[in-house]
């Protein structure tokens, strides 16, 4: 069952580099859990931006349906050195340490 999020919720935005491209990741919480992800690619309106947006929707649906962010992180493809093979893994690597933090813990983590 998909978790219902409040209509208005605080979100944070982070910059993320993957394969020499800069992405913007916004996320919001339901309590301490990250429950929503928005991802934007390096150039607004491009095919890569559309794919990035769709990735955010898919991650949000998985998180709101109860999938743990660490389980998602373990499930994506990796290179031989353990680095993420795609932007999906890069986003999950960046967000996983922030999951289940209180607002004060999150500020201290930055």
C-alpha cells in the first residue's frame, strides 16, 4: 500500500555529480524517512532530464510503498570498484546516509 504524504512538506536540494554531469536531487521526508525524490538532469528539457525525472518518480513510488532505501541501494548495478554504474545508484548512495535522521542530525551531517 502506498504511503500518503502530506500536501505540503519541507524538502532539501543537493547537487550531485555523476559521469561528469551535474544533477539536482530534491528529497522530502515523512517523519524521518526519505519518502520522495525529485531528480533533474544537467540540461532542462533534454532527454536525460526526462529520464532523471522518471527515476525520481520510480524511487518515490518504491519508498512510499515501504521499500527501504538501503535495499534499493544494494539492488542497483555497480562497477567492479563498487561505484554506482548509473545515476540511480549515485542518488541512492547520496541519500542513504540521510535516511532516518532527525532535522538536527541532518544539519550536523552536512
